[in-house]
C-alpha cells in the first residue's frame, strides 16, 4: 500500500546541487511543510554559473542572478532560511571538505529531516542520466548525515553534534513514500518561475508539465497531486 506522509517534521534541511533543484525536486513538499509550521531551510552547493548555453554569458553575473532568484524562490516557498556554497558547477565532489561544510550546516540547523537527491538513481530511460553534481550532492549529504553529523569524532570543529531522524531522497527509482502536494503545487510552480534565467518557456505548457508529473505521483499515492521519495529512517 502506498504510504502518505502525514507527519510534519519540526525542522527540515534540503540539500541540493543547483539553485533551482529544490523547487523542481521537492518544492511542493517544502512549501507544504513550511505552511504547516515546519522550519524549512535550503542549502545549495554550487554557484550555478554554468546554467546557460550562451557562450557570451558572464559566469559571475549569472551566479549573482541565480543567487537572487534563489532568494526569491525561497520567499515564495516560505523557507525559514537558505544559503549557498561557492563551488563551481560541474566541480562538486564528495570530498571531506564538502562533507564538513554540510555537517556544519546540519549541526547549526538541527533538522529532523534532510531532503536530498538519490545518488543511486543514474539512468532515466534512454535519453537522460543524472547530472554529476546531483549525484555528488546526494552522496556527500548522506555521508554527512550518517555517521558524521551525529559523531563527535567527525569534524569536531563544525559544532555540537546532531543526529538526523530521516532522509527523504528525491529523484529516486525506488519510491516508498509520498507527500500530498495538492494544496501547494501552485506554490511549487510559482517558486520555479522565479528562476527566470533557467526557463525558456513560462506559460501554460510548463505549468501543464509540472501538473502531469505531480498527477503521476498522485496516482501512485492515491491523491490528486504528490511528490514521491525514498525514505531512510535512523533509529537512535
């Protein structure tokens, strides 16, 4: 039987590679939890400066634009906070330095739930495979959550330890829980539209595409619109 998540976590940290990744991956869920009282934070690992096919685009100007877009989208979603590391696109690696940085944020925010990409999901059909940065962000976040964030011997200079209760993996091939986003699908869409530098189409076509994706997940969950995840739960 499909499991709908009806418990709202008190504190949430979403960790993703690029400035628009949380919105497309789990924007409806983050908006729902924020609306229902959760303290939701987002961490973006890269500058997003390569997010343009235009050879004349200045990377630093694009990074600044995307940082503003990220702030606008966070406001639409109702996030309690957001931050960005200054790693260049395509250069994200699961290093000790990145894990330490993520651990420091986890220990500061103290989330009950962390949301991040599923790094084991690589090939989607015959025409797309998962971006290197998505996979690196997923593995680094998982390694930061367990065992590092909760163990005082890992990165002792990164703050007092904190143990995360659960991780929700988006973009997975192994969905086992869903969140009903019927009331927040429009919020997710509006937040995505704040990333104007990344959109070539901002009309009804794009809204219909997002609805179709949410409807597909909703059919699996038995609701109108949903987002699906693979959930990992940690026992204290």
